[in-house]
């Protein structure tokens, strides 16, 4: 299965921690035999945020190629890009799972999520994979 991982990057305080978390999460999904797409890793080489109009073609193209969409939510602050990815995944009928990171959960219990991040990123990846079956 090809899994598109969406996340909020703009205005995130600790970008290094976010990148590490996303890379580790993707690693566990890949070890289970899946392919992952992360916009920042695969298109931007983690070189900062680009305007949505510049990333839109890559978002659409890779969402179409993907079987599932996982929103890894680490902030209670809305993201235009993540909202677009959520909407696009719905329009395209992709399997979806929304993961709420523990740090965000303590700040805002009102964020919609299917699961809360587990004690470890590996635990979270395993729960996501079980939901996507």
C-alpha cells in the first residue's frame, strides 16, 4: 500500500523534532512493506515551506497515486495545506486515518482524530496499519 503522510510544517516551533517523528513513523510503515510519501522529504528535501500554489501539483499527483492518507497532527493550529490534503483524500475516496500527537492532545482536545499517538512511534504506526486494513 502507498501511504501519503500529511502534517503541519509552517509555524511549527520544533521542526527538527517534527521531521524526526515523521521519518521514524514512515520507517515503521515501510518496514511493514508499505511505501510512503512525505511532501517535505520527497519533494522539498526539508528546505522550508513553500506556498500552497507551488506544492499543489505534487500534492494532487501523489494523493492520486496513494492508497491511503494519514494526517499526523502535532498542532492544534489549522494548516491550509493539511486541510487541503484531508479534503482531497475524501474527494478521491482514499482510506484515511487522523493521528493526534500526545503533545497536541494536551493543548486541544477538540481536534478530530481517529487515534491518539501511542507511547512510541512504532506503537502508533502499528495502530494506523491496523486501521488501514
